[in-house]
């Protein structure tokens, strides 16, 4: 902090409660009367000293209660100098500005305090002894913005109390954040004068994209959209202006750059689907451009249309049945197949719901499952999971973010399973498995133990150059013991599968389980031969074998052959984190725990809006389903003949989730497709009830930037023609960074909006990072979501001064607009009054008097202590 010196012109004493001083004489008189009646056997001298001490104490106590204060009148002058150190000034411009600051400071007369603040993305007090190199380094690191308003507010806090406050702005006046005029108006109210001294950096070669502005920010699908890109340049040349739509290049135009006036190009688009479209314009290929960081601009457009869902289907040919039926119902399904399916929050936000049809969890991946979880929870989207061999528990969704969203639990109660199963896990522990792969393999083995029942058995063997018994085949009365044994596995060396393969086979043969299954995991090449013959032998003995290949170095062909000969499944993954889901999926599939492939007639369990119009259930037979258990708070209108959930739904967060444990295609629903007229109506109702509610029915949301703040406006109706007043309207703001693909959204702020007019509510938040902000406003069941683009600031290198802004800021506060070399006019001296409370000092004196009082009354003890001190006495 800067150091300031005050000049004292006069000082007086003031009292907060002076009437208390009138009590001093009566209090002293009372003390004299009390002391005169004292019969304490002490000398007359000690009595007089004690009386004086106590009288002083009474006077000090009453004086402290009266609130004394020293009043000092000062006459002080202070000047804060703000130097523009943004990148628009350049190194040469910064040197000129610093030179002007030094000249002004050296010309100040005596008794004037001064300090220097450097201006950039954030203001900072310039330390004493700063060198040009230090300033240039600061400019490179912090000069990405010109935030004049923040610098003015920062300087206000540095002035000493009671001084006249003047601020001198030295720079080019090209602000990229905040509003200097707003800061000037606030400074004028506080009695601060702003002076301006224009200094610009040299004119440097630069092409700058100023803005990308859509003609409308909200439209229906199929409507025309124009986006105007405005740019300027200090050089002549050519380049290419590209337009990206949700990260995909959709158009490019050649541009001819001309120094001086701004130029513009208009792009025309016709969004054909409902989505939140993020547009980015980029100016590329400009030779000699010295500031490439200001060559892009962003825009966002909300396109609304008919109900649209993302349909993730493992078999595209089978997906046509639901696609065709929903097309007739006026619902658009965007069918995608899993596997390398990467969807951002912006893309998911364009769908009213997501359908997962027979898609194993390991094909979705952890990032997309997290994204779907937040899509339902925070964005109010709908999730529908359909059954199949790759869905629910048999799809590996046990203990995943998706299971948390679903209205059913994915593990069947153990008491329902009367026949036991035995599983042998044979896993690679060679040196190449060390680290994440081995840890994930151990976690997968533990998860396998957890999905098995108490009547089941599990054995685990590890192999490197030889076999190691991790956990012998044991009935799982408790998973704690086997989990501890698995967790203790460490990596070794070499790779030879055969001995462990044989041990696992022998253990399975000695069990009496109904189902006997082996899972083999390895990441490399293995020694030994005859694996296919051994797998065929196992299959003949009633065993099944699945294999998991992890990483690039594994012998995928051999593992596929083992699984094929052993009657199991072959999996291959590059992602170690997917091993757990593969193990649980394979275990549940081969132990027969979850799939019921037998005909049944659905039963209507309870009335529900999702089945409006189906009061009398007359659908044909379904041929199978995946076994689950209902959650306590879920609605289950349809069940199987065994009482298991068939159709279940509930609310999760702000969205909805529905589970249909059979399928919508020919494996289990072939009779529905071929014979039931209600197939299309049933599914359209399920999708419409689960999908996100249409936005804007009774609430409309808009956002715009106001200086550094984002302003939120909500118009709310209580019905079609009546504005809703005194409502509780809240807004939550989420930030989605550019690299947020599959990552959870970050909640930035929660706001309670204030009412500013009938049916109108507003609030503000401060975006701090560039990118996309999603704003969700809510009033009871009504909810709307929109987006806001926070463009990165763009510094220019035009070498010009924004004279109009600097002059208006100075004149607003009564300050002066100077020219280079001109001195500041005489600064006014402000007479200020300072109050310094004195009662703490009086309390300290009162403490000393108390010690003296105690010493007088205990004089004999004091003398005794004095005699004990090792002091030489005469």
C-alpha cells in the first residue's frame, strides 16, 4: 500500500457524553467521606496516597465513560495516476505512458500524496522501483483487457482519509470491459475528480473481429437466421472468415481487408432442428496480424420446434420400428449408435429427451453417462431406458450415474434366486498391468462379488509367469473377506495364462452350482498353447468362458477364439475404467440372474397419466424382460406376471426418468409391432410424459450483457392472459467450458430474482470466464433455460485515442482533459476532520492506578518481596 503523510493544523478535545463529567465532584466527595470513616490500621501517608489514587481512578473512569475524542483538522491533497498497461498500448505506448506519469509526479508540489495504478485485466498498485522490463512483463501477462472502470474503483480505495481525491487517467481510452462513464458518475457523487491525459501506442498491423450478431436470438426451426460479423483492420490484405455452428465449420468467405472503417459480412442460416446453436466466427489467414487473439467472436441462438429426442440404439435395423411409429405421431427421433458417441451439454440441451435402447454401459463411457445424469438432474431433460441384453443390470449399469437416475434398482433381491452360480475370475497381474489397469481389474473383481448372491461362489486367480491363488472358490456368505484378498493383489512379471486357466477350470468343476462361468482378463501376449481346445473342453463340461482384452498389446484374436469356443462373450477396451462395467454386465448375463426370456402378458397395476386412454389393457404378449426392483417413490403402472416392474417412472432432480424393462423391437416386442394398433400411441405417450416440458408456456427468459454483468429478465404469467406478481422466481447459472465434453456442469451462482414490474422479474450475475453460460429460471413447476455467450475481450492495435470517452469521463467529474506535456492545474485542498477516540488510553491509565492501589494496600507484602530480591543494600 502507498504511504501517506498527514499535516496537523489544529486539534481539540470533544466529548460524546459530557454530562457524565458533572459526576466527578460528587463521586470524589463520596470517596472522601468513605475514606474518613475507614479504620484500616495503616499509616497516614499510605492513607493519603490511597485516597489520591482512588480519586484519580474515579475521575479517569467517568472521563472514559464520557467518550473523549481528539478532533484533528487536516488539509491534504492526493493524486492517483492510472496508467493503461493493456496490450492495445504496446510496449512503446506503455513506455510513453510511464514517462508521462513520472513527469506529472515530479511536477507535484510538496504536501501532495500520489500513487500509480497499472490498468489491465485487473488493476494493480505499481510497486516502487518498477523497471520498464517489469512493466513489459506485467503487460504481457495481465494486459489482455482494458478495464478502466475497475481501475477507477481500485484507486478510490487507496486514497488516505480526509484528502482531496484526484485521479489522472493516462492511456488510449479503448476499454474492452466495464463502463468508464458509469465509474465516472459514481466518482463524481463521491467527490472525486477524473483528469485524462491521452497517450496511444503505435499503429501496428492488426485485423480484429469486433462482433458476431444474430438478427434474432430465439426462433422456430426452419426460420431464416442472419449473423452479421463486423471486423476492422489497420493493414491491407486478404483472409478468410469462417463460420462454425456447434463446433462444425458450415461456411467460409474470402475477405479483403482495408485500413480504417469497419467492414461487415452477413451469413445466412436456416436451422432445421430444435437446439441451442453456438456460432463462432473466426478470421484466419491474415498475413502480418500482430494480435491473433482478437480474431474470433461468438453468438448463441435458441431454436425451438417439435418434440425431439435422441435415440441411442445398438441395432440400427431394429430401431426402425420405433422411428417409423414416432414419425406418424409427430415426434422426431434422432437415432445414433453407441461407440465413440461424444455429446456435449450444448448438444444434449437440444433434445427434449434421450432414449437408451439395449446399449451396454461400457459403450456409452463414463463422460457421456455423467453428462446424461446432469442433463436430467440440472437441465430438466427426460431419460428413457428400454430393455434388452445390454440394458439395466445386464448392461453393466450397476453402480453407475445412470442407475442413480433410473426409477428401478438394477440388482435383484438375493432371496428370489434359489439356484446358485459359480464364477471364476482369472486376471493378468504381469508388469504391464501395474498401475491403473490392475487397480481397475481388482475393482471389477470386487464389484462382481457384490452383484452375486449369498448362495453363489466366487474364486479369483492371478497370473504372471505362474499362477497365484488370490481367493479360492468360496461361497459368498460375506464379500468382505474376498474383497480384502482381491485388494492385496500386486503386479509381477511374465505372462502365462495356462496354469491359472486350469486352476479356475478345476475349481468350477468341483462346485455344484447351476451356472459355472469364467472371466479371463489380460493386456498382453501369453505363453502356452492349446487354449481353444481347453475352452472347447470347458464348454463340454458345462462351463462358459468370457474374455476381456485391455490395451493395444493384447492378443485379441486368441481371446476371441477362447470366448467363441467357450460359449461366452469377447470384450475389447482401451479404457481401463470400463472394466468394472464389463465384468458386472458379463456376470449378470451369464449367471442368468436378470434376463427373463419367457412370454408374459403385461398387467395394469395402477392408473397413471402416462397411460391415459389405456384404462383397459389389451396389449399382446411380450417375450422377455430384464429383471429389476422398483424404487420406493417410483410409479409402476405396468408389471409382469411375476410382479416385476415393466413400466416405471419418477422425477429425478428437475427432469424425469422412465424404465421399460422389455424392448420396443422384434426380440421381445414382435407381437406388439405386428398385431397391436396401440404400439405407436403407447410409445408417444411414454415419450411425451417423460420428455422435458415445453419452455415458454407461462414463463419467458432472456439475458443480455450490461457492462461486466449479465442481466437476467423473466416474464411470468399465472395463466394465458394474467401477469403473475409476488412470485418466488429463482435462477441458477451454470458454466460450460470449451473442453466440457462429458464433464459435469459447474454451478456458478443461485439467484432470487426481484420483481421490477407487473409479471417481470430480474437479476444479475458476473460472468468471469469466457464460454457458454446456461441460465435456468424456475417458478414452481414452470422452468425455462437459455444460454449466454461471454465473448473473450479483444484488444486492438489501431494506435488511436478514444477522445470522446476520455473527455466525457473527465467532464462528468469536473476534471480536465490534458495534452501531452501539460501540467495538472492546482489541486484543491480538502479540509477534513478526523476523530481519534481516547477512552482506550484512559483504560490503560486506569489499569496502572489499580496496580498502584493494590501495592499501597498490600505494602507489607511488597516489602517482603523486596527483601527476597538479591539486591545489595547499604
